[in-house]
């Protein structure tokens, strides 16, 4: 599990703070890349995807553990409204 707001020693955080209020917000508005490869987001571990939501505090978890020198990029997009 990774706390994206305070990942700990050896990690660098750049950009604005990213928060998720609920799992659906994480899966619908977020793209996660690990070493440049797009990861499929899931609402929980039972979704059997690459990375999933754990808690609104900024905790996410990867299906396969992170290793030294992994680069994780998280992009959160604003919701859009389509008008007709």
C-alpha cells in the first residue's frame, strides 16, 4: 500500500495534492502509470486490476508490489459535463 500524499523515505512527490473521496472517483477520474505503463484502476482488491483504491486519505495499493526505482505517476482529471 502507498500513501500518495506521504509515501515515505526514498520517494518524491511533485505537483498538487491528489485526494479521492470515494473509490468510484479513483476509477473514473484517475490514470495511474507505473514505469510508463498504464495501470488499470479498480475500486477494491476484488476488482483484480493493477492498482486499487484503499482509503480516501490517499492510500492506493498495487496488485504487484512496488520495487526500488519504480516510477509511479498519478493523474487526476476534473469531471466534465457534456451538454447537448
